[in-house]
């Protein structure tokens, strides 16, 4: 029980630090945020920040890592008789399309928030950290697909890569859409196309 409580507390601290990093980078600009600011915003010491992350870019990218791991967990937890892509869709939509300020629900994002996200994501250091995050969790997603389907070799890795590519395309489209669109709608459209086998649009 104590170990479970300790792990939950550590995860809560990690989430608080990552979310503080995102919020401050959006509000102030990526270059105007120090890791000391992030620690203070989350109510922890600088030493605590360094126990979790090596840089502010890693702290921001951690949101993608955590979301991807939750998708993998949800995929494993879906009913065994559910078709693979139905399960994949449910897992992604549960943990990607909902629940973050400016980044969830069916409403278009707040313009000020979106502008801040665009500027933040233009930073090379952050782009590199996000790319490393996707690579890190790709194997976990592939393992979840392998467990679910009883397959090995290329297939589970291909599915994991398709999931990762779909998310990346949706995020890129969300960032540049004019007028802004909700990420939930974009995600739904992208998954529709993937499930249909990517037919050429009429």
C-alpha cells in the first residue's frame, strides 16, 4: 500500500512539473522559462525537478510519453473480443482527444493558447525531445498490439508506427488549421481514413 501511494505521488509530481512547463512556455515563450520557474510553479524544489527531468524540453515532452503509455495500457485493457482498430480508436480517443486546456473536447482551441503552442513547438530543442519521446514509447505500443493480437515481427510495429504517425499528423494539422479546429474532430477524421484503408478522397 505504501509503495503504491509513493508511486502515485511521484506520478502526480511528474505530471505537475510537465504541465507547469507547458503552461509557462505557452504564456511566456519557451526561451523565457527557466527550470527554476517550472519547479516554483509546481511547488517543488529545483532538485526535485532534476530528479524527474534533464531539461524543460524533456518536461514538456513528458506529456506525450505519459499519454502514449496510457494509450498502451488502455489498449491492453479493452475487451478481448473487440476488433483491433476499434480498440485502438477507443484507447486513443480516451487519452488524446479529451481533457486538456485548449487541447480537448469538440470545441476549437483558444486562439491565444494555440498561438503559444505553435511558438513553443517551433523550438528545435523541443522538437527533438518530442521525437525522442515518440521513439521511446513506440516499442511499448507495439508490445501492447502484439499482446492483443498474438502476433510478432513486423505487424505490431507497423500498427504502432501507424498510430504514432496518425497522432503526429493530427497534431500538425491542429496547429496550422485556419480557422482553428478541435483536435477531437481532427482525430476522428484521421482515424476514419486509417480504418478505411486510406482511400483517395473524392
